[in-house]
């Protein structure tokens, strides 16, 4: 540490305002100010990275590979920053230092997280209304329906039309629905959590736990609503294509009927109540799909995840667990956000209803998946919190 | 005793300063990597435009 030049240190560590009045700042003030500076810097980076990710996804010239590369770079940055923060904590602990007490600022954070999550829930409710409204339109063409849907989603998602356009053009709404509100709330919850690990505060802990549950519920709701919007959009797009094709060729007719079937498969999910029913359905579709057709293979990958999330959202952890076993036996890759969140939710629900079985089930899942950072990504992370 | 306390404060300040520097460096490195990708995207667009101009000639 001796290599740090004084001018640099003075530039970055501004003396705490309170301690300016004193001739020598207390060590607690230095820690408090240092933590504040780090929280501020990492918060700015998180917001900035969120903008970078949103912009690259909107960039019409960016390829899927470009987007994946940038996501990967941002993920690595987060991991490195988290490592540096841990390193700092270890050094402070070695010096026998206690962290600052949860203060007004953290309580303000709690209020802000709550406001952000309320905004997110309001958006979700508005999206639900749009879904019902557009579903019930009968006297319009597919093109008119698509325009209405586009305008309504744009109105909810803000003036940024690109978000709605992306949703409509790429037909990709089964993602986790990471909104700016969710992202900020997660960041803040994590920051309060970090503070709590250093300085336990039962009242703040309780408030933060409530918010974590709220964040997770909004995640599950957003997933469900996005899945329904996605299905509606699939239908509208297919109807639109049919409207525009006066005399379909044989190949077009075949494709239309295939897409009709894919839509029906997704609609049938509402009748699936148990893991056994899900397995039967998946096996049946598996026998009919063309493994060289990308749309078919994507459908085959998405469908089980949709059913899994339905079980999770309906708080049926044991059915979800059975289905998870089945999915994981077929494909060991569970790095998708949806699968990670599903597993975390299954474990969280088991912990609540049957705590005695938690360890056993956690070990069982751990042994089944090929995931290097299991404890870091699943075991130690609360539901709804993504890394 | 005073000296020890002063030293401790100095070390704590340095720990925080170093942490912030490291975080800044990580962010700078990240931005450089992302810039490279963005330049690549721009370049491929310029190439496309150039090709279409050539095709028009």
C-alpha cells in the first residue's frame, strides 16, 4: 500500500464533512466515508453498465455475438469489483475494524428500493391490463392488433420506443425482464446486504428481507406476464403472416401448421399441473420435432423452462424439483438466468415448507449440475437477486 | 500509542484509496474492451456502406 502516492489518496478520499470540524477524524469516520465513496463509485458503474447493455441491445448493427461479448465483459467487471471489495474487507478485518453502523443513508436506500419495486409492480399490472385488452380484441386485423400492442407497451415502458420494438420484432419476451427499476433495486439491496454482513442490524435486516421477497415476487410476475405477452405476440405475428400470404405454398402451409402447433404446446401449459404430466408432454413433443430446425430446438429448450417457472410461481417446489431433475438429466447446462432463478426459488420454498429436507435437496441439486460457482451463484444468493 | 492510532488511520485511508483505484482501473479496462467491440461494429457498418457505394458505381 505504500506505493500509493499521497496526492492520489487525497484526491479520492475526501475528508468526511463531520470530521472537517474536528482536528483529527475518528477512524470510524474514515471507514464510513470510505464505504460511502465505494458504494457511490460501484453504484455509478452499475448504472453506467446498465445503460451500456441497454444501448447495445438497441443497436441495430450489433450482432448477437457482440451483445454476448459485452454482457460477458460486464459480468467479469462485476466479479472483479466484488473481489476487490472482498479484499478490502479482509484487510479491514485484519486491522480489527468494525464497519459503520447502519445509518440514515441505508434507511433512505430501503425507502428507495421499495419505491423502485412499487414502480416495477405498477408496470407489471399495466402490462397485465394490456394483455387482457388486446387478447379480447376481435374486430381488428392482426396488423391493427400488433400496432395497438406496440403503442400500449411503449406507453408503459416509457418514451423509449426501442424497448417495445425489440419486444415485438425479436419476439423475445421470455427473458427475465430486467428493467432499470429491478436492476437498481437489486444493486441497492446487495449494497445494504454487504453492510449487514459487516454490521448486523436486525431491524434493517428484516426490512431488507421483505424487499428481497418483494423483488423475487416481481421477478416471478414479470416472467409470467412476459411469457404471456410473448405467446400473444407469437399468435399475432403468425396471423399477420397468414393475412399477408394470399395463396400459401406447400412449404408455407407446413410452416404455418408447425407454428400453430408450437403455439398450442405453449397454451397447453396451463393444463399441466404435475411434473409427470409435464414429462409426458415434453417427451411427446420431443418425438415430433426436427432437431435440425433452430425454431424447433429453441421451442424444446424454452417449453420445459416455462413449465418449470409455472410450478415455481404457483409455489409447487416438489413438482418443480421433479421436473428440474428431468430437465437436468437431458441438459446439464443451467447457466440461463431463468434456470438459476428457478433453482433458487425451489430451494427457498423448500426451506420455508420443509426446512429439514433443505440440506439434502441442496446437495442433491448441487451434485447434478455442472456449475463451478454453485455456492456463489445459488447456495448463497437470495431469490430474485442475480449476480 | 498515538503513533499507532495515527498509523492505523493512515493504513485505513490507503486501503480505501487503493480499493477505489482498483475499481476505477477495472472500469477503465472494461470500457476499453467495450470500445473495441463498438469500433468493430462501426467498422462493419462503414464496410457495408462502402460496398453498397461500390456496387452502385
